[in-house]
């Protein structure tokens, strides 16, 4: 259910008016619906309920501790891509045996950290990396559980920057080299090959490419059994899309219908790594209109959020719906832009909006995933606050950064 709805002419998140959030915490501010996060997670749980499974939340989408803690409490694990994410996952209470570690370039320090913490699986992307994991495990006298990330060479039909499962992408071990990697792991006393993983891309509107890739993984699991490698985990990655504009994305039930029969027959535990699906539509970026201006025929609405707060429009030309918090009359075509000194600093070009005025609030929708997580301090702008709404309650889950925060890593230097 959509948790951002108009109530008496004013946009609200669950039972809290966004105008109240802005008045309490200032703008720009990220606002999340706890109910939406719960519902989306539960939808995944239900879809996969008929097989042993673990939903490993892809923390890169939004690693706020309160959000990760909420999901951990619901039974989620974590999909991490760095030592920093491992640190945050453990801080948020995710048990190590529910953490899978992905990434094409893990450093030896990160591998050591993962082995010390004893994470469930290290997803390996190359023979070189497997050697590094073996070496670190040997030094520690420990056995590392590993999975190969397979590059299944399947086209996910998504934006090229977030497409990862084609041969030309840097990710994964090509399907024809996978057996070699497992033989190497099988014959190494410091490695325990226990899983197989893939992730072909993000914001997929159709699940068939994922199902096609899973089919390749299933074949590999059968072939590996003949080789004496008995895998217990099949990890199908993340990638389920959400609606930003007018997409009608297929969801976890559609994917489950296609892949669960094979997973059940293999007798393995299903792992998945959704990020955007859980938090994307559960969050919005709330910003205030500063000025209106016109350059010839072009109209601009200048807001107090900028590309440093939400970079997706600038980086991927991504579409985010923009709603006026106050339901108002009039229609006009405008560009919605931020205060940063480059033309790439925009949230929408030639967008039809109601006639908003300085002081009005706008909500940039579906900003819960890869929003705050990709925010920066560009132009020495403190990063925004984050607020969690639950029913009629709201609470700060990250305070707005201060000027002092901007100096912290340089203090005394
Ligand atoms: N697993 C792996 C190995 C990944 O690389 C990713 C995302 C995920 C899971 C989670 O994918 P999701 O379920 O969220 O689609 N910044 C971009 C998205 C980058 C995704 C990178 N990998 C954006 O704003 O669209």
C-alpha cells in the first residue's frame, strides 16, 4: 500500500503531515514510512515462504542504522559490499551468519574483517580473489565459506550503469570458468564452497531475465554435485524494480512462481539481496521552494535540495515523481533545480507541476533507495536529516549535519 497520500489537501506520510515534518526538522529532509518498509519486507517473506530462504537486505540502497535495525528485527540478513557496511551491519544488530559479502574488489583487510566476523558467505568474483581469500584464511587458521558470483551473460534490459550480468560487465566469473573456481576451492583446506550467487542488474521491471539466469545457476549446481561440490545456498541477487513513473514492475511473487520449483527440487536455501524493492518507494525527499525564476520562455523552480542530496536524476537521468505537498491549483511546465553551481543539478526538466510558490514544499518521491546513501558534501553542503514515520509518530533517525561535521576529518591538520 502507498503510504504517501493526500489527507485534507496536504501530503502525508502514514498519519503525519509532511508540513509537520518540515516544520519540526527543517528541509531538505528524507522521510521514510516504517509501515511501507515492513510491508515490502513481508511481501518478500511471503513470496518465498514455501522454501528455506533468507532475505539479505542490500545495505547499499540505504544503510541508515535504524532502517537496518528494523529489518534485522524482522529477520533480514544483509548483503554488504565493503568493510564499512560490515561494520554498520553488525552495529545495527545483523547476526554475522546472516551476512553475505559481495564486491569485485575486496581488499585483504576487508577479507580479514569478514573472516574474523565469520560472515555466512564471501561472494568471489575472480580466481585472484579466491587466492587472496585462501591466503588470508590460512594466515588466520580459519576456513572461509565462499560462493562464486556467476556472470550468466543475461541482458537485464535496464540502464547500462546498473546492468551487471553481461559478459562485457566487470562483474562475476563467466559461466564457463565457474567449475574451475569451485575445483580450486574444493581442493583448498582453507576454503569451503557452499553457495553460488548472481546479480544481473537493478531496477528490473520484468523478472524473466532473473529467472533465465537462475536456470543457469541451477544447471551449475547439478554439474558441481558431480564434481563433489555440494552447495547449500543459491543467491539470486537483488534487482526487483519499483514504480518511479508509470512502470508496472513485476514483483517477488512473479519471480517466486518462476524459480521456486527448481530451488525446491535442489533442496537448497534461497538467498536474495533486494535493496530498492524494500526501501525505494518507502522514502521521499522533502524540499522547500526558495525562488521562482524565468529565463526567456523557461521557468525554473529553485529548491533547497540539490544533487548532493539526491544524485539519481543527474547521474542516471532518473525520473522521480515530484508532488506539491499542498494541493494547489494551476498547471505549468517547469524545471526543478537545486542551488549547486552546475547545470547537472536538477530534479526534473520540463515537468508539469501545479503553480507552486516560494515557501511551498515539494516531495521528491521514491527516494528511499540510493538517495541519502549516495549523498555527498559537494559544495560544502551538510547532508540532510532523515526521519522515520510510524503511524502518527515521527522520529529523527539521522540528524542534519552541521558545519562542524564538515570539518571533522580535517581537525588539527
Ligand atoms: N546485490 C548486488 C550484488 C548488487 O550489486 C546490488 C545493487 C544489489 C544486490 C541490490 O540491487 P537492488 O535490489 O537495489 O536493485 N545507484 C543505482 C543502483 C545501483 C545498484 C548497484 N547494485 C541507482 O540509484 O539506481
